[in-house]
C-alpha cells in the first residue's frame, strides 16, 4: 500500500500536469478563435474581390461592345466615303470629257 505522502505527491503531479494541459488547451482555443476570425476576414475579402472583378468584367464587356459598335460605324463611314469618292471621280471624269470635247 502507498503512503499518504506518496499518494499526495502523485495527486500533485497529476494536478500540475492537468494544469499544464488546461493552459495548453486554452492557448489552442484562443489560437483557433483568432484563426477563425482571420478566415472570416479572408473570406469577406475574397467575396469583395470577386464582386469587384465581376463589376470590372462587366465594364470591360460594355466597353468592348461600344468599341465593336464604333468599329462597325467606322467601317460603314469608310464604305460611304469610298462610294462618294467614286462618284466624285466619275463626275470629274465626265466634266473633263465635256471640257475636252
């Protein structure tokens, strides 16, 4: 049988070890809580970034549509100018032929 002093020493050792484990668990819980806050903050930042990127892509698509429309209008204008130049050349040739004749 163990002596009361030995039992008391064993209990004190177990109590000291439990105290160390408790402090360690408290530190771990605090670290987990801090990490959870960081993860939540990161998640919010990612959501804001995604929203910003979506908005920028929408703006880019709108600008590309505008650019396409401007290119189409420019092409039509160039074709119209070409037709006018051809007509003016025909008129000029006709006037020159009338002047020569």
